[in-house]
């Protein structure tokens, strides 16, 4: 049994980590500079990123490799450094996890290629798969426990990434970003997520949602997924509130107390891996860790409704996926909750 599955069996619910990009920008990463370069240039910063998340109570840390495939690295003329940068990232995270004094899962972050697949674009599904294999080989060599495929949108790319993980011989997790009218940009609904990979030779350890437009919207997606397949291990990794532009900075509105409430509601909605995405700091995670541990010891609460989520966490930016399906087509584009 892989470490992630074993910890899920032992603990029931796990805490993932927080924001990689937001934290690295606060450390001085400049806009336009590939975060993956810091695995080589500033490994001490990446080590601190992981160590702070472990110290805050994370059971899972994600490597600094979200954009580590050849198509994204090509934008920085680094397409020939895929294996090197991914292996270095994995080794840094592995060292931190091994020194934690408790089991910590090292998850190899794999983001989308950034390209449109055929027929909308020029990239074939097989080419996408090969790009993912190249990245995953580096992550595997560096010692990750699981491949963490995240922020996906298109079913074809999800299938290509899953097939790559299977071919590399690694357990894997897949999360999508349901940020467009309650669905992914390419039209995948949350309720369809658990069954998306039914045809793969090896099923994912977990599926879920990350990023998106806010914690309330993500919790609605979690409700749809757990209702569609109550047996699925579902991941909730929401942004820390809603992003706002203040001067030349992007600020996330979620307080530590709000993220603690989000953690409890995610558990009640059926999520078994809970973390934060953009804007989620170590301080937020400490509150989330405490909320998770205390809520595990309490009597099981009923599943929240969307209305209860909005009341507790805040307004949704999008209508739910099902509400958009029911709306007349001409109304969908402008339909939002205030």
C-alpha cells in the first residue's frame, strides 16, 4: 500500500499544504521567473517552504514543480531541464519529509501543459502523455510518494496525465479547477469527476478540486463529487478566500478563522484530503490543523447545504454546476451570485 493510502486508512482525514506560488512571491520570486528554477538556484527557500508547511501540521507537501513540463519550461528556454528540475524539487521535499519525525507524504505536483489539445489546439493526447511521463520520471527519481496532478480542465489532458502516471508506475491523485459557471473551463462538471478515469488500468488514489474562484464554490464542487460517488476519496484544496487587487498586489481575503470553518465544512461534505491553494499561508494551515483534529473527535455533522456554505463561508462567485445546467443558455454567461 502506498503511503498516502496508508495514512488515509490510519487517520481518516489528512491535511495537505498551502500556497506554493503565493509563498514564493513573498520570498522574493519575481513575476515572469519560473518558480521551478528556484529548485536549483535557491533550494534553501524551497526547503523552508516545505518545512514551514510541515511545522504547521501538513500531512502532505507538494513539490515545487507545477509548471515543470517541457511545454511550460519552453517559455523560459528550459525544455531540456525537465528531468533535472523535477528531480531536484522532489529531493528537497523528500529530505524535509524524512526529517519530520512523523509520516509526511511527498506529492509530485504536475500541472497542465498550458497547451490546447487536438482538435482545439495542436497538441495530441499522446504528446501530452509523453510530456507528463518525462516530468514524472524526474519526480519518481527524486523520491516522491505519489503523483499529484492538479488544476486540470480538459478530460483528454486528465486522461493523458493519468495514463502517464500508470506507465511510470506511480500512484496518483487528480484535481480539477471548477472555475467557469461551476465547471472547468473545458466543461467538466464536478459530479462527473469521480467517474472520469473509470477506464484507466489503475484508479487514482483520490480525485477532487483545487484553486477555482473561492472556498464556497469549491465546497459546492465537493458536495457534487461526494454525492456522485460516496466511496470516492475526495480532495478539497481551495483558494484562501477571493483574490482582490490592492495596488500592485493580489491579496486573498480569507482569514485563518474562515479557513478553519472551511476545513470543518469540507469534512462534513465528505472530503478526506483538505488543504489550501492560492493565498493559504502557514498561519492559515495551523488553524486548519486544529479545526481538523477537533472536528474528527466530534460527533459526525450532517452534510451542509449550499445555502449553509454561503452563510458560513461567504457568497459564491458562480452558480452551481447543476443550476447552470438548468438555466436557459442565454442566461448562463451572466449568471452569478452576488
